[in-house]
C-alpha cells in the first residue's frame, strides 16, 4: 500500500520544532511519510503557538485556507496540536467544524490512537496533562541520517507564572526528563550524524533530571564521543546557579552564547511581571557569567508596552540594554492574553507600543551589528551545515551563533573548521579557511 502523506506546519518556539519532528517519526510507524505540500496530504497537522494574539489568530486563517481541500477530499483529516490546541480545546472544533483532531502538547504519544479514531470517521480531542512522559511513549527515532545540528527537549512546562504569559497554562507544570534517557537520545543522534545539540526547555536551566542539575547534564553530555557542541535554551535568570555559570568557563563543548531573557529594565515593571528579580540582580548575574567566560555573547527577550509601562520605565529597559550589549535579541509588543493577570491591568496605547518597539529594536540592531562587525579579523570555529547560494559556498555557524559563509572546495556538512573572518554583512559573516 502506498504510504499516506502527512503535512505538518510548525509555529512558535523550538520546542514545537522538536515536537513536530517526533510526531512525524511516530506517524511514520503508522504508515505516514511527510510531505511539503498540503495539497498532497492525507492528514494536515498544525503545531500551534498561543504566546501572542497574532500567533493564535494565524491558526484560524491557516485553517480557512484548507477549506477548499477538505471539501474536495472529505477523507483529508485535519488536526490542531500545540499550545492553541491546549488553550482552546473544543472551541477550535466549534469555530472550525472541519477540524477532526485536537491534541495538546503533553498528549502526543496518543496521536496514533487518535489518528485511527478520525480515520474511522470520528473526532478526537485530548488536552490532558498525563503522568507519563510523552517522549518515552512516542515510537523510537528511526536510524535515518540527519543534519549536523539537532534540538533535544530535556525539560517541559513552567511554574513561574510571569503575569503576561500563557506557557504555564498551555504546557503545564515543570517536568524534567531523566538524564539516562536524554543521554541515550543524544548518543543516538550522534550516531546519525549530529555534532551539535541544543537542549530545550521552557525553563531549561530549572532542569533537575541529573545530579547537579543542568550543569551536571551538560558535563555528562560532554563525555559523548562525536558530540562537539552543546547549547541550551531558554533560561530564566533565577535558575542560573553557580555550577551552570562555572560550566561556561570549564566545559569546552558548551558554546559561548547564552539566551537569557530579562523582558524589562524597570524594577516596577519587573515586579508587576512577576519576574522575581531586579534589573540590578540581572546585571550582576551577567557580570558573573562574563567573569566565567569573557567572550560570552548574550541574547535576550524584551516586551515593550507592558500594562502601566511609562516612558521612564521604558528608558530603564533601554539603559539596561546599553549596559549589557546584546549579540542578538527578540523584542515584542505586549499582547493581552486571556486568563493572565496582566490582561486585567490598564493597557498602554498601541501607538505608544509601536513607537517604543521601534526605538528598542533600533538600539538592539545597532548592538547586534557592532558585535558582529567586531568579528572581522578574528578566528572562529564554524560547524558547517549546508551549501550556500553561490557555487562552492558553504554556510555554518560560529560558536557565537553567527552565520558564516565560506568559499572553499572540500567542505562538507558536519565539518568543523577554523575560519578567519574577512567581512561582515547585514545578517552574516564571510571568512576563509585558516588551518594554521
Ligand atoms: N520561558 C521563556 C519564554 C517563553 S515565551 C522565558 O522565560 O524567557 C518567549 C518570549 O515571548 C518571552 O520571553 C516574552 O518576551 C515573549 N512573550 C511572552 N508572552 C508575551 C505576551 N503576552 N506579549 C508579548 N510577548 C510575550
Ligand atoms: Fe512564560 Fe515566564 Fe515561564 Fe518564561 S518563565 S515561560 S515567560 S511564565
Ligand atoms: Fe508558543 Fe507554546 Fe512555544 S505558546 S512559544 S509554542 S511553548
């Protein structure tokens, strides 16, 4: 029998990217292979994000687009997974009756059963937070070869309840996967060609599946032969313990790049966001990290226009950014999320938010560009990932996560090489092989 075809579209964070890979592999066991074209699919699965209003609305407009396909081929099955599935559950089927299946992020191991049910003509809904670990119940990873970089989820959920954020409601309480399973999966990935692993978690540094927490896990992973690079994301400042700070100085395989969101620089706003630390505490933490690893590149997330944010509060965020100097950053206008405490507070007008976002992004872009330009003339190590657009060109990432283009014969994906940076463009660097 010809394999059935599965089209998965992924929104949101890297954890969704990882989940989509694992779902595709699990559905492989049910006779599905993936396709890039929704028109060819027997099943369409949207893996969704609920973090901001726009992200959630995208799901409904995307579903609208599949109406024609579904009426032409009624046996096409349509499913919604991810954080919108968790947050809206049945409501999705009410708003879009052509949806057959709704599955929340902690129930993906039940997807094969749910698929059988909808194949038989029924509807399937599962938004439980079951006790078992979904990844242990999803079918094993196939042995197929894969690219040099991979994500590996080690921790899920969040207990922090920042006043603006839906994640604790959509992903549930913090849980860590046992280190033994993580290590097994990492070895398996390395056998399949992976040389760099990014450990994922909504609060990855709250990981406690290994003695010594995330630092303990990183040191254990560093022993895996053939694994050359380790990264992790996303961290909360309050879970950055001494051992993890130290690991940045002592573990060669841990890359000198850290995503450490602070969201705002005003203590009043930080308090109302329920971030549980001050701007000063964050700056002291950065100092300790830089003492452990002086060339550490920092990245962050920022929200502008949080309820009751004044111009002075916003200036405090700008001051904090000036003090830190970020190598990269993500910034967003505050978006009201139903059911979160901040949604009940007096809102900042939209044009104010727009104006602040523009000023903030101008500053962040300037910093990003100046740190990138400062790489010119320096040697970096590049892990090559794929061919570039020009003939004979390869693209990879430096230890600082800059994209680097190199024109050279004989480099293959998965190769690591020392590269001398010669120039810096808007989004990437160019370099030459420097074997000396
Ligand atoms: N666990 C991570 C963040 C996950 S959400 C952390 O604590 O950093 C990713 C980013 O989306 C957040 O860091 C925040 O900057 C942004 N975000 C979350 N909720 C938001 C909202 N309601 N409006 C605008 N941005 C939001
Ligand atoms: Fe959301 Fe805060 Fe948890 Fe991050 S730490 S996921 S921002 S509640
Ligand atoms: Fe979005 Fe859920 Fe990730 S809300 S950012 S997909 S945890």
